C-alpha cells in the first residue's frame, strides 16, 4: 500500500462556512481520498491533510474556488527554530529528488495577519541557506517554488510578536480563484439587481457536483448567474422565470450610470461573452407553481436562488376574483394577473419538483432566508427522500442571514410521504415588520433628542 503524502491546503479568508461543503462535494465528485492529519478549526485558513498523489491535489484545486494554494508539506512547527531543525534532519535522498542542478527555484514568504517589509522577508529567506539547492534562482515561473508561511491568527489588531505556527513546503498548485475575477459582475454584459456573486455561484455549482454533460436547471433564473457557473464546469444549462421583462432584458438597468439597457443584453449574451454558449440550452418564461415538464424528464442537478419577496417579488399566476373568466376575444392580448406566492409554498413546490424531476443521486442546491434568532433546522424544508448534506450560513445583517442548503436525492418517493414545510416562517412579513419597528424606534429616539436639545436651549436662555 502506497504511503499517503502530507499536504497543506491554504484557503481564501472569506466564505469560511462554505469551505468544507465545497471540498467534501469535490472529493465525492472526483472520487479522491483525503485524510486529515490535524482536525481543522473553522477559524484557521489552512488544513493539514494527506492525499495519495500530487495529481489528486491538482484535480481538487482545478475545481475549488475556496482554495488559494496547495503545498507538499515538508515541515510545520510552532516556532521557526523547530521548523528549521525538522528541515535540517530530512534525509539527503529527500532533497536530491526535489533539487536538481537543471531545475530553477525560488523561495516565497507569506505572512497571515501581519505585514512585513520586503527586506524583512528577504531576511527570513536567508535563514534557509542550509538547504542543498543546486539550481539557479528564478523569480518568475521557476521549476520549483518553495513556500514559507507564518500564521499570526485571524485578528490583525492583536497579532502576537511571534507566529502561532509556521509552514514550509513545495508549491504543487493554486486554486481556481482567478475565475472569480474573470466572471466579475463589473464587466458582465447583462446583470440584474439580484445577480449572484461569482464566487458564490461557483461554490453552488461545485456543491451541486456539476460535471461535463450534466443537464442543470435554475427555475428562478433571473439574470442567469448560476447558469454561467454551471456551464463553466461542463453543464448544459436551462432556466425558467416568471419575469418576462428580465428574461428579455427590458428591466431598468442595475448599473448606476446606465440609463437604458443595450439591445442585446440577455442571458445568452453573457454565455457568448464567456465563450460557453455551446453549453446553453435556453430560458423560458414560466410560472414555477405550474410545471410544464414531462413527468419522466430528469435533471442532473437543480441550482437556484428563489425570491424572498424583498428585492424581487414572490409571485405566481392567479387572481383573487371568484369565477374569473377571460373572454375569448381578449385571450390574444391577455396578460395574466399575479398573486402572492408565499415562501413556504415556494419551497414546498421546489422540494416537490425535485422529488419528481431530479435524478437519483442528483443534488438540489438552494438559498433559504432566515431570521437568525428564529433559526432551527426543523424550520427548513425537508423530505425523507432528500438528504440534507450541507447547510452553510451567509450573514446578511445583525438580524438576518441566508443558508445555502444542499440536498441529495437518495431514493424515489413513495405515495403518502409528506414534504415538511409547516415550520417555515414567513421571512418577508417579518422582515417588513422588523423594518417598521426599527423606523418607529428611530422616530422615538429622534423625538427624544429634539426634546432634550429644546430643553437645553431653553435652559441657556
């Protein structure tokens, strides 16, 4: 049996709660085995792990947007002197297989949560002069890049004098972080008020385990950010939405300086911009509460962000009028009226749709809004045939957040099994109630302050 090699996975210090769900999903998708040497702490930006080969590490990094870099870990310790002792005690044969006369190299220094000048970094590099390096120094694209990292915790204002931990190793690869910038909303052709951040979109596609040839649906597609992410990983993407104006690029522009939308603004234009239009199937205007798909049609994954009723309306086709009938003469020009589509009902329909149209083993990845003080897992939509495999929180404010829920379909539904939506709170109603309460409290504070200032003014007279 081959010995597993030791590696350091270094993560971007953002969306911390999403790291493990993304990596777990990719390990499952790519059929890679990883073992923890040190159980990770959620606050720390690194994992110390084992893989079978460098190739496994590279496959993981090629898909991960949480990872910054991966090192073959040669040594780690609590102090620099301990680290140097470990490196000095490595066998000669270990260095011979890594340092060849014909291979160029460089040593790079990185400090986490503490700044050092370039001169100070050079001094740290010079402490490694005992390494039996034979090749020439090359600062740009060397054959071997050695990395020295000092970790000073996560609070810059209270960083210690000495690092908590130090690491040294050979850079194997970097993560897919550059794709976040490539897909930036700032340069995207078509966006809306609720266009999803590229990093979160890519995380969702990874948690959905999208791969080449998958058919992926976003039933609340909006401006199509989630389709772009899924298409980047080889998915054939399809979207639906009730908002005719959004799908036809006729809504008010979201960019401050833009007065009117360009004629060719559309989801397809975005696909063309990123050269993934061959992955684009189509988008259709559709009321999600009235599914039009054939019963036997299956998607490999469903990735979506349903409306919460705050920036985007929660609506479905309908009327409150009794026995309402549209005359035949008006049908050609009739625009159906809409009624409120409650959040509990939206998620109930989403679970029901997934039970019918998600393949066995496929994943539903969706956002779910909550008030943090009210949150319980019992308040999430659920069904025995859908296993909740990941549940990560993105904090939006002191009071609210949204959770990224990842369900995996583990069996086909049998008659009589119920969808649990009874404990879902109406986020929209409470949100506007809370805002009104905050406004009232602000009015009372301002009135009090005005009265205090008036009394002070009168007392001076």
